[in-house]
């Protein structure tokens, strides 16, 4: 009996031991399966950051300085957002038109800072970035070049104070220049800083913006296709390759992924892979405590200045006794305060400020009531004889969705601009009627309906000899290009190709992209312009335009079939 009991106990111990070993093995296997596999990306430099904690979840040469392309515009935009008002008016200078990616500005245009920021961050306009820098960086007596250099200096100062050690910017837009560099680490850091600004988050998450007569479309193809994406920024140059910054939010976690020097076929896949890896990592459980951390130093940005954020003021203790004083202190900023002596008040808190203000207001209202005929008469004279003249220039509508009330600026040569200046001071004026564009045209353009070709003759009508002296004749080549744009917007692409070609034959140096409304055409309109470039032996311009079409519109079967018809003759 004892022996049988002993055997039962022995067998039970062995079974328990085997079960324990199996449990340990299963736990080890489950732990190994739960560990996140490091992602594989084509990009040469990359980083994934938990924006809430700054912890680096993935690193591929994140501290190596490299060309950032248009990701530079994140620095340019956040400094402007933190230091200036969105309704500030900016004027476009000739030096702002640096080429490459553009929002369609022309010298002399006036736009709001809000429109410029959308033009900088949606279609990645280099002209918008330069316009922001040349206006916000300007001081009295500055040339536009000096203003841009000062603004870029402020950007570098901001980066240094934030603790970004691999950043040195040479321009505000990101075109390749010697010494213009940053790192994946620093781009993740400036994006963390920028995401704290609500307007920045709104702009990078916008698909389309309409303002100041411009219709701007988002170039970031990941927006709208990746769940939880806040937004991001694209950048492409020869030195930077295909680069992206993307930020997304899911389940209370915000992840930033930076991809630098990837390829055309892999850059969006790289960003998606890194974002997925980041969310999987933060959701898998507590993170190791030894992960690198992206840290930002506290910085306050004001127009032209930077400062360290002041420490929070200690709360007064209940027992603290405040000594009575007749001095008042008004803090202007972090470094300046004004101290005043309350000469008109007494120590009991009574002040003569409000009684005096009320008395002065009553006297002013009484004087106005007694003498209002004189005031009104003087105001009428000033308005009648001193009202400033406003220049009105009509040109074709640059985009189909733009209101017919918007009068887009025509750009002419130097002698035409001189004529316009003389026209500003000339008393007689000839009203210029806007083009007959209505919602019927807009519907026809957007729906594919063949709208009647109305108003084509406006481009070919000669100016009568009896026209007033302040009417400036249109440039023949530019007029033909405008006619071609209108034909393209009505869907007559063969005729548009012929008109573009005729414009280039008239002026071999003509830039078709400067024609008003050019960037509002459908992709087939751009193809028509590229064909015209190719037929007039401007193959380099044709190739550049085709590249812009492909990058802006993406790759799909319909567009590829059209592009291939042009690539062969261009090549």
C-alpha cells in the first residue's frame, strides 16, 4: 500500500515538472513572438519617435547630416506661425521666384501670410517660402536678399536654441546648396515642436486650400489613405532623394516618422512601414527605459527674437504677507518691465483713471454732436480729393473653381510695368470688364461637359488706335499662351498644343508656366504644353514639366498612357 502511494506521488511530481517546463517554454516563445521585428526600409536615414515622450523607437543613421530638400519648409513655417499674424500682407519680390516647385506667384502679387503658408506646405511652393522670408525678415532699408538672409539666420538661431545640433540652413525653401543640411533626428524634433501649434497641424492636414485667388492642392499622397494621419511634408532634390516627414495619431499615441534619401518607388512605403512599426511598438507594452530621447529646450519665438521660456512662477504661500506699496509694475516682455508710481491714487485702491476717462469721452461725444456738420463736410472733402487710386488689372481666371470676381494679375515686361506705374497717377481710367466666366463654366470644367467656347476672340482682338494712352497692349506670345490655357481648360487639348507651340515660336524664351491659369489645368493640359516644348526643341523644359506632372498627379494607368506619348519624342 505504501509502495503504491509512493509511485502515485512520484508520477504526479514528474507530470508537474513537465507542465512547468512546458509553461516556461510557451512563455519564452510568446515573448519572442511579441517582440517587434526591426523594419527594413530603402531610405538611407530614418527615425521613428513617440511624439508624446520623445522616445526614439527606430533609428537608421538619425544623427547624420544630409540634404533635407523641402522638409526645410517646416522650420520656415513654424517660425512664421509663432512670430507673426496670419492676416499679415506679404508682397512678392522678383527674387522670390526661384523656380522648381511653385504655388504660382508672380512679382508684385500681394497675399496673406496664411495663403503663403498653405502654398508652402501643400504644393511645396519655393516661391511661397521665399516670400515669407523676404517679408518677415525685412527691416527698414533692407534689400530683399538681406531680408531673406536675416530670416534664415533666425531659423538657425531657433534650431540651436531648441538643441538641434546637426541643423545648418542656407535658404528657406530647401533647394540644394552647399552647407544646407539637417538630420532625421533634428527633423523629428522640429516636427514635435511644430505639432504643438494648432494652425500648423491644420495646414498639414488640409487637402485643398482656396484663398487670395489661389487654389492649392496637397502634394502628400499619404494624407487620406493612412488611418489617423495628422499630415506631413514631402521633399525631393538630387542630393536629398525622396524624403518625407509624416505624423499620425492613434489610440492616444502620436508617432512621427522621418524618411530621408529614399527612392521614388519606396518613399511612401517606407513611411507607412515606420508608422506601423511605431504604433505596434507603443501598443506592445511598457518601453525599455534606456531608449534614446529627442529633447527640446524651452524656447519662446517672437518676431526677430528668441528667448528661453520663463520658469513658472511659484504659487504664493497662504502665510505670505504683501507689503503695501504705491508702485505698479507692468511687464512688457521677458526682459523689460515698466514701474510706475501711483500719484493719482491712494493706498486704499481708489484710482482716478476711470472717472477721467469717462469725463474725456463725454466731452468728445458732446463736441462731435455739436459740430457734426463740420466733421462730415471735412470728411467728404478728404474722401473726394484725397482718396488713393487703386490699380485694377483684369486677366483670365487662373483656376476653374476660382470666383469670377477674382481679377488675377497679368505679368508683363519692364516697359509694361513702367506704363502701369504711369497709369496709376493718370486721372482718366478705362474700366476693364472681367472675363465672362460663371458657374456654368465651372460645372463644365469639373464635370467634363463640353462648354461653348465663348470669349476666345478676346485674346486676338487688336487694340484700336483710338484707345486711351493708359491702355497697355498685350504681349503677343503671352496672349497666345493665355489662349492655349483657356483652350486646355475647355478640354480642347489638340488646339491648346498648337497655341502653346505658336506662343513658343513667337518668343523662344517664353516660360509657359508663367501664363495665368497654367497650374489650374488638368494633367492633359500640362501634356499639351510639354508637347509644345518638345516640338520647339526645348526638350529640357519638356522633361522638367513631365516630371512635375508625374510628381504632382501621381502614377496611374491613364496618366502614364498619355505621358508615354510625349516621353518618346522628347527623349
